[in-house]
């Protein structure tokens, strides 16, 4: 069941925003998202929180500046998702521009698993012989990997944003807004954002040492298209600081000032960079990069983001597009199997979902978990065979259920059940013995039953209420599209009652509608729904400008509908 609600907001907050010059509808929309001051919407780089607020960032900058001066050889160890790939590309491009001798290595997830493990350290030594390892988007949980590097005389600089465990690795320096005692106001930086901040601090340190001045220093803002892509694709909360990073990256893309790999990914996805949106980054470019890490090797994605050869970038982007098509096919088959396995699943009697199939692909279980979570609205973990009696799980959660903390509680209640785990509130991964699956499922369900009540297990669709007819136009859509929307700063969804004038099924999957409100008719489409509506319906929708045959018309994108 889905319940439609209207987001509450303070009328006085909305009035204050209105008085500062905001559009009347936007004023109440922003007020309902907790915005108190129109200055929080400023997207100038000068409004970024300064780097010194990040714990140990000055120590990292000083250490890296010394290393560059001493011609130390550095290697980046990256994560294999879009955030990891963009963070690696930002690190490579930025550190090289600042004079570093640097290369990278990205673990094959099927051979080495996640993060800086002792095996990855040995591989880095064998292939790259580094003096220093820099982690991006990983490392905060790499106790054993850092210990192995230290044993071999290699310093480790950890840049990460994941939540730490009870113990921190013995790295030379750690920069992570979520580590203990870090007072940085934005805890929501993605891995790529943390790396970008380290570069800003390093450049400032090198200016202080007289290596650069304001005119000769590298232009790090050229990296913001990469920062924007990784930030949106990692689904971190778009607080005011992250919105600045994303807005600046989108601005560069729309102006055509982006890296060759980003431009090629837009082309491969059939999207126009001049109209780049967070939706494009999260649902078109991000999945094509992620597909490399899921099915092949993320080195391919990183090469796409670091090459300056447009021909090479286009060739890789086409390859990534093909891998993504293969991923979709695998995902569809796995989803069908999952629904068959859950044929007798009764959401009324269960708070969580755990499901395993020996034939599933390790790289795609996270997406399937996300699809099942959306369908049943339950915290979901899907498992695939990892060989030698082990299975790997990838989980996705719902609002109010902190997945990493839930796994931590399972681990504390049954210390031998989980081999290793990590992640965020909404996404996490773990490894268990195959013969422990049933025991884990029961332990996970016990935590779900304890933490979640019936209200939390009901899907709630928050809307911005009714929209007055004068605003059903492309000018108002442009005002909406000029803002950066995403995780934690949801795009506007309105809710009104309509007369259903016409409806038909497209491609056996989508409902095409003509809806009427106060005598005006609008085209609408409900993607992924083929159930017809009654003659009068209450519809939650987003506004969209649909271009066809040279004409632009308002179209409603239906999020949910029910009998009026």
C-alpha cells in the first residue's frame, strides 16, 4: 500500500523565503524541505564550506606536498563503483596537475572484494611498487590492509566517507567527515567530494610554500563535472554543500566544458549535455560506469574518465553501454527468479527480505535488492555464491531502518554469523557462510521486527500538495529545473484530483493518459504501471516539458494514482 501525504511546512518560513524574492510555489516547496534562508540556494563556489573544517586535511595536504617534493611514487586504490571511479579520476587528474607521480589500481570485486585488503596491497607492490597508497571511497574499515602496507614500509593516506567501525586503521592520515571528532558541517560528502577537498587543501598548501600563486596554480574547478557525477550517482544527501558541487558540475556540462569521457557517456546514453540534469547523472551516466564494476573491470570506466582522446573516450563509452545492456538482461532474469523464490512471501507477516540463489551474479545483486525493496517496501538483502562455501550479500533499506547498524546488531547478537560487513544507512554489504543463510535471515528478521512498526512499513509518498493551474507551464518547469534536486532534497511532486478523459497501455508496460483539471487537459504517463484508473483519480505527479515535432508541451509524470 502507498499512502499519499502532503509535506508539512512552516507558513512563516515560506513567507520569509517569499519576501526574499523566491517564486511563491518554490517558497513553500523549499520551506517544506527545511530551508530557512534563500542563501542556502546559492551555488557559487565561494559558498563552499572551507577545507580546513575537515579533520586532518591540513596534515594530509602537508604530507602530500612533501611527498610530491620528494618525488615519492603514489598509487590510488579505488572502489569499483561510480563514486570510486570518479574519485580515482579526480585524484589522478588533480594530483598529476599538482606535480605528483601517481598511478592507480582498482580491485576486481570478484577476486579481491571491497577496499584496501592485504591482497590488494600485495598486488599494488607487485605491479606498481608504490611508496604511498592513497585510498579513495574506501579505507576507513581497512584495518588489515593498512597494517600490511605499514609492514611493507608503505604509508597509507585514507580518503573516504563511509561510516567507521569501532576501530580505525593505523594510516598515516585519514580524511573522512564521518570519522570520530570531525566537526565538518557536511557529513554527506561522497568519496569524490572528499578527494576534491583534499586537492583544494593541497593546492592551498603548495601556494603557501610558493610553488604556485593565484595565476599559476592548476584550475581544480575543471574537475567538477566528475565530482557532480560521483556525488549524484552515490545517492548521498544533497545538502547545501553537495548542491553547490553538483550545480557547478552541471553548469560545466551544459556549457560543453566537460571531460571527453563525460561527453562520450552523454552521447552513448542518448542524452544532451546542454540540458544535463541530476537525473541524467543518476540514471544514464552512472549506471553505464557502474556496469563496468559490476560485470567487468572498473579500470575501463576510469580510463574513460581520464583519457583526453575523444576517439578513445567514445570507444570506451560504447563498450560501457554494451556492458550495461548485458547487465540489464542479467538483472531481469535475476529479478524473475527472485519473485519466484518470494512467491509465498507475505509482507504482512515479515519486516525484512533475505533471498539467495546460487546462480546469481555477484555484481548485480545490489540492483535486484533495490528493485525488491521498491516492490515490497521492506529492507532487502540479496545473496550470491562467492565460492568456497561463502555467499556475498548486498542490501538496500527503507526510511527509518539503518542497514549498517542493523548488521552490526546481528553481528553483536551472533558474533560468528557474519564474516565481514560495511556500508551506510540505506545500503550495505556482507559476507557469510552459505550454510548460515537461514540463521542470518532469522536474525535479520528479528532486528527488523524489533525496529520497524506497521507505520514504518507502509510506503509514504510525500507530495507538495495541489498546484494552481497558472503554473502548469514550461516557464514554471524551467524554474524547477534550475534547482539541483536529489537524495534528501526531493524534486517537487504535486497532487491533484483529475478526470480521466482517456487511457491506453503502451508497450504492455506503461499507462498513457489524458487528464482534465478545471476544464484544462494534460497528457500524462505512468511508467511501469499497466493498471487502468477509474474515471476520477487522485494523482501524484511531477511536471515535465515534453518536446515533440518542434513543440514543447507540459506532460505529467505520474508517481502514483488512486480513486478520487
